[in-house]
C-alpha cells in the first residue's frame, strides 16, 4: 500500500492520508474483521465496497446495517442498499442485511430501525462519507436532526437533498466501536478545512469509540 501519513489535525479521531482510499479501506476492514457494519452511499463508498469485495473477508457471520438511506425500495437506483448490493453484498453473502426501507410510513420505518439498532450490540464498524457541504450520513447543515440526543434513527431530508431519507443520528454513530470516514477528491477539501477551522458542520460532530478519517491528499491535504 502507499505510504500513510498520520496527523493530529483537529478532526475527531485519527487522520490517515493514503494514495488509494478504496484499497486502504478494504485492507482496514479485513484487518478489523467486524461482525457488524453499517454501510454508506455515494461514489467513494461504491469504490470502497468494490475493493472490499475481493479483500477475502468471511462475511458469513456479519450483520449489515445502513447508516442512512433514501426512502425508496432496495431495487431503486437511488437506494444505498441497491448500491451496496451491486458492489459487494450480493457477492459476499453476509449473515443478514437489515434494510432501512420498509413499505410503511417513513416515521414508522424510523421507529422500527431505531428499535432494531437499539436492541443490537454496538456496531463494530460504521462507514461514513462527507459531503461538500459538510454533511455526513443524512445529517445536513442546519437540520434539527443534528441536535437529536435520544433517538438513534430518524427521518430526514431537505430541499437541497431530494427524496425523504432515514438516517443514524449522532448518538447512533457514537455507539460504534469504530467509525471510518472516507474522503477522496478535491471537492471535499473545503469541507475538511472548514471543520479544521472550527466550523460546526455536521462532520465536525462525528464521535465514536474510535474514529478514523481515511482520505487522499486532495481531500485531507498533505500533512
């Protein structure tokens, strides 16, 4: 793997800068051998899951959750579960895939997923991304969901992000044994720098038992 740079930049947790984010992510997950994961969506996530598919991890005992989801059926092209299935899950056959979407009103789906996550042990690895606006999962700047302290899963969405969504809250993320935030590309650099400067973007609130920011130099900057 490419050289790794570690820094003490003011992002919560540890920062690792690598040349190949998907490959580094796949190797990390293989080393950690989690028994439960919460997956994400987006271009970087898809690349990470494609790399993870050939990493040699035994998925037969792994429970798969989702940290956020557009409220559409899993066969919809906009679904994060659809992305994860195509890139990874349909090939590796995990123990269980816990879909966020259910054909019920969205608030009921949120309550059911909240109960599911609450009843389970803390998730071993929660995978997150970071949007150019600083959002993570479906926790968007200015949303009331940012200040949720009790619920683990809520309905979310705003005019800038079409389709209603379900999302882990910060308390749900904070329960994780390891949170991995993958960031790649220059379009993420501004959000990263704003967090480093102390701006209260959603990504600045990420906490967990361990937090790792895993990204390339374009996103995280050479340290």
